C-alpha cells in the first residue's frame, strides 16, 4: 500500500505556495528572487511549536483555496477577480494571525519549505497529526 505522505506534502506545498502568492502584494511576489536564499539560511531555526502553528494556518488556507478557487476561475471580469483575491487575502491573514503567527513568519516558513525537503517533511508530518 502506498503512503499518503507525498499527497499531504503536495497539498501543504500547494497551500503554502498559494498563500505566499495571495498574501503578498504583486510587486513583492515579482521581486522575490533572493527570498528563498534568505529563508534557507534560517530554515533550521523553526521549532515544532512554530511549525504546528504554520500547519494549522496552512490547513485553513487549503480550505480557503478550495472555497475561492472555483469563484476565481469563473469570475466574470477582472474587477470581480480582484475583489475575490482581496477577500481571500484578508481571510488568509486572519487564519495566519489566528494560529498565533505573524504573516511575515508564515511567509518565511512557506518560502523556506519550497527549497528545503527536510522542512517539507516536518510540515507534512505535522499536517498528518492534526
């Protein structure tokens, strides 16, 4: 029987990637080439409590993605799509702060997880625990 861990990791990384893109203004997303390099140097500093907070927020963000993705795909115009994105961003920020994290810390972990397989595994394990 095949393990479900790879699927959980893909889900977590997709959520983190979407959160990273939707939680930042477009200019910051486009201007982030050095972001992963900075995050790599601090990736080992994430303790389990912080990663549990991240996992909790990531689960909420996955739910938000599932809720908003169909509406975004069928938005009749750019203005409606922009309004939906802003609404989703606000709810993602709330999910992050409700988990006890700052938006900046969440983005730091999400960025680090994109380039650090060990960190992705730790996050995947925490997601499976919840």
